[in-house]
């Protein structure tokens, strides 16, 4: 192998390594920028501007404290799979699990405004999707 061939191979190998190192160096700065990103919410003619981490904290307080890993796993499953059906309604322990999540507005019942016991399905609300996005930025 000549020096010019070796040099060509070395250039091909080095660029991905340099790119990976650059990403590793820049990543914390990008995360800090995204954490401070503003979100503008408009409801009923009023506008509120906040950050995603602050919005995540408000949602967790509204749910009665930090959501448990069970709550978060349920929300992530809804995000991944869409609507979850309950042909006989939601019963027992699952009602206890879902009540604070529903009360904080992170999920919606189908039919709309049905009690958990009479709901046929559960889906993630827009606020729930926003909450999960805020959690992803936190990671």
C-alpha cells in the first residue's frame, strides 16, 4: 500500500470519528438551548409563554406530585400505540392508576367526559403529548 492510498483510507476513517467527537462536544450545549426554548400557549384569547421544563413541572404538580413510573409508562404506551380500548370500562386498580392522570388532563376518555368506569377507550390528550415531549428534552 502506497502512502497516498494509506492517506486516502485514513481520511475516510477519520471524518466519522471527528464528526462523532464534535457531536459529543456540542450535545450538552444543544440540550441547554432546547431546555430554554419557549412555548407559547393560547387559550380563550390569552397567551402564556413558558419553557418546556417549567410546563412539565406544572403538569406534574397538577397531577398531585411527580408522576410515578407506572403513570409515565402508561402515557408512553398510549403515545406509541394510540387509543387503548376498555370494552367493559375501566375497573379497580387501573381506575386508581388513571385517575390522577385524567384529572391533570394528560389523557381523555372516549366518549368525551365519561367517567373512568364508563369509558370505552382512553387516548393521550394534546397536553399529554406536550408533557412527553418535555420529558424527552429533560433526558
